[in-house]
C-alpha cells in the first residue's frame, strides 16, 4: 500500500473512531455548550469536522500517489 493511501485511511478513520468508540467517554449532560448537552455538541461538532478531515485525506492521497504515465487521474 502506498504512503498516501495509509495517511488517507488514518485520517478517514479519525471521525469514525471519535463517533463510535469515544461516545461512552463523553456521554454526559454537563457541561452545556451553546445550549446543547455535551454529548450532542460532541456529535454535532464531529459531523461538521468530518468533511474537512476527508478533504485533507483526499489531498493527501492525491499528493503522495501521483498517477503513472498512461493512467487517468
């Protein structure tokens, strides 16, 4: 597997890990942030951050895995 692919997979796994495996660690009502319980704020913030992380994974994949001659991008 190429270097860029590994970095992209690691970046893509971050939102999954934080939304699935970290939920029991942040499952609390207090503190209230922006009027939302902490758990709801946690989920909402990761939903907003996920596209940016996946964009970084895309650019990482594109930068490190340059197509060879004769291949399409």
